[in-house]
């Protein structure tokens, strides 16, 4: 299964107000393994960038003044995403901007036409997924990194490619359960390009009953009993005492 984890940066909030794309970042994943293939492009939006947007992503008018127009990069971008499942945090926002750009391009070009995105790609919204898994909690990318213990300390400002790379880690954490890291660049299906020269992440298949359970020794049990005694003294009771049959339970 080919997935593209994608993020964009824009001049503002709503394309209906004339706002445009200024950056696209995407990373490729095949069968839940990052391949090392990426797409990253700054875009000249042919308009000014709102100050509020600059405060979020740090991209200024001067930064994109000499970048190509969307019309110049559209075909390469479309070739990278077409047919894949797009994994996007708050997908309606990014897809809305991409479809808006494609719509203007199609109007200028006539046939053949690109898009719309949903007609050529499956779309998975990780924000909606996070809201279903963690109702009532903050589910922006920073909050999810903290929740899943994903390092993002280098993320001071938003950036499309950086956010796509972080989202890939978040998506795997939300959906993959236990994973294993392989240092073998040729591990798996033998496709060297699928390794991307880095770590491969794959689901671990475990046969039921194959895990070894190491029982605590007497010293460890005693340390546990001592800890529970401290809990009883501080709180007047200990929930462990309500469990029947466990070796550390004290007789009442």
C-alpha cells in the first residue's frame, strides 16, 4: 500500500478569499515503511502572505518571490501523489487548497485536466482519527507528539516537509501498535529504494504465548510490599488489597 504523508503552508486561511499555496511537503510510505522518497517545493503565490500566517510558518514574501508558480510544478506534484492514499492532518484544509490551485490551473489550461484530489487519491484525515481516539483532548500535531512521546523539539515554526515527517511518526504511533526497527537497508521485500538508506519500521507479528514472562524474585516482591505499605499509611487503603490471589496481597 502506497501512502503519501502530506502537509502544506499557505498565505492565509481560506482559498475563497484568494489565499494560495506557498509550500508543499510530502514523504512516501509503502507498506508502513518510509521509503526515503520525498516531495518538497516552495511556490510563488503571486500575492502577499498574511502576517498571521508568517507568524506560524515563518515564510515571507521575499522567501518565495523567486520560486516557481504552481502551474510550473503541478505536473510533478500530481505524479508524486496520484493513486496513493494521502495521510493529512486536517485534510479538508490542505485538500481544499490543492483543489483550488488545480481548479485555477485547469481553467487556464483547458484539457487535459488534473484532479480533483478525492477522485484520484484516498484521503485519511489524522485529525479526525485523533479526535475519535482521544475525544475531548487537544489533538494538534504538537499535542499528539507529546502524547505519543515523539521528539519534535526542533519544530519551532511550522514547515511543510518537517510537519509531514513528524506526522508520519504520529500516524505510525496511532495505528501501528508495537513496531520494530531494522538497520538492514535491504530488509523486507528486497527493494533497496524502500529503505531510503535509514531505519525501516515494520509491524511485529507475535505468536500468542510466545512472550517469556519473568516472575519477580523475593527481593522484588518485598520491595513491592514495602511500597504498598507506604501507600496504605498515606491513604488509609490500597486498591491492590482488593485483588484476590496475587502474591503480594496482605491478609486483612
